[in-house]
């Protein structure tokens, strides 16, 4: 999980980015103008900034100066793609031209975080080892076959470990908003993960809510 600052003055786009990056397990803070973005950057610490260029208050370049080395992905309309940005791209980690696909942004975010080493590529618990790059799971160094949903559920639990997650939230994060299979699906997959990966002692049931992966 990373702390991400989203700076975008169009609320609907800002909100769409927040929702998508939250679903992949990141904690997002939103700013709708350059001045509040600069204030947030001065007072907080972020692992990544998603930064629009054309902003009220300060523009994206001015905000970038306040980011002081925080990994930054610029969002820009194609017409704003000036020489200045090309120069900045030496320092900025990446940029995307609007309109862009959410999947593309999410992929760039993960790539930058990985490059700046804010994201773990592997996680070990008990005899279980999970590699996020290859999406492979091992138990005592033997590969364990997981279905795509089992794997995604495991990764969400790991990236949000020690946090209680409701069945509804897990359903949203792994199966998506339009899935209508019900929360029982979550229970079934949790049982399988516990059994397959010997995680009975680590995946705790949170009474009347959902589950929590506990790293002891
Ligand atoms: Ca804008």
C-alpha cells in the first residue's frame, strides 16, 4: 500500500482516479487546486503524486517544485505537452496524456512505485511466499496453484494486512462492483486460501464484519 496524492481540478476525474487506486489497495488524498496540493505536500509525506498540469492556484509545474523528489506522474492534455514538460520528464517519473485508460494509469502507478521501491515485490508469512511480479504462491517453496480470484483475494489481504476488511469491501476489491454473486463467495475463497496455504492461524475472522490477515 502506498500513500498517493491526487491533484486534479476536475472532480469527476479526481474521484475516478481515487476510486481506482483505492481498489488496488492504496491510500489516496485528493487536492482540487494547486495551492492545497502544495500545502499537503509540505505537511505530509507521499509515496507518489498524480499531478495534473492545468490547475487553479499554482499550476502542475509549480506544485512539482514543492514535491521535492516525491515520485510524480504528470497528467496532461496533449496540447499542453510542451518543451517544458519534456525537460521536466527528466525529473518526473512518468506522464500520461488525457484521455487515458484507468488501467493504464494503475499500471504506471505500480511501475513507478516498484521502481522507487515503495512497493514490496514479495511477501512471506509462515511457510507461504507470494511473489507479486510473477503472481505465484509457494508453500514451503512448492508452487501452489491458485485461481485468479484466489490470488487477487490473497494479494488484497496481504497489501491491507492487519486491517479488518468487510466482506462487501473484499467483494468490491476482488470481484468488482457489478458482481452479483453475494458475500458467500468471499467466505468460500477465504476457506480455500486458509486450507491451501496453511493460513488458518493468520487469516482471522472478524466477528460480524469480514476478515483480517494478521502478521504476527
Ligand atoms: Ca486541469
